[in-house]
């Protein structure tokens, strides 16, 4: 397994764990930003990953930036999920979506890589239909982002 996939797995596990922490309701993002370093550190320790490693650094970057942009990420997910909203999606599926959508929206990582990584991680941690479910949502989001880019270009 590649280092970046391991970092994505840790980031997803961290967000998943944060779903079960008692967070201040009115200050969800702030609470998550305060809680995640301890959760990520515990995950890294259980996997024998040093805090100064590139895996830890990438996982930290993914979690922190996903939390900072969580409202935009969830808005994008909600736009592309008919009859669903973020709160009704299973916790682990939602964590995978959060990380993948953050990467689609805010990084230069090729969309095919992001979507493939999300599906492979889902195969490892989730039920069988999850990969297809995530693929459909991520593909729609990716197309929406591409179309948005085209409409914002000057003519």
C-alpha cells in the first residue's frame, strides 16, 4: 500500500472517530479542529507511524483542511445526492466522501486518483455497495466542478 493511501485511510479514520466525539454544537468546526490532533496521534501510534513522517503530515493536512472547508464540502455533497443529505449517509461513507470531496475541490490531485482511492478504501472498510454509491456521487461532483470551471472562464 502506498504512503498516500495510508495517510488517506488515517484521515478517514480520524474524521470517523470525530463523528463520535462530544463536540460543542454551535462550534462544530472549532471543536473538531481542537480534537483531531489527539485522535490522529492515537491512530498514528497504533499503526507505528511517526509524527514526523510524510504519512502523518499528509493525513494531518487532509483532516485539518477538510474540517476548515467542511461547510463547502457538505454543500457540494448535498447538491449531488438525490434523496440524501450528509447526515443520513453512514458515518464511514460520509468520512470517505468528506476527504475525497475536499481533495476534488481544493487540491491538484487528479480526480481519477482521488475517486479510485476512495473506492479502494471503501472496499477495505465498508460494505460491498458502498464503492458504487461513492463512485456515483464523486463522479457527479467531479463533473459539476469541471462544468463550474468552464463557466467561470472568461470568454
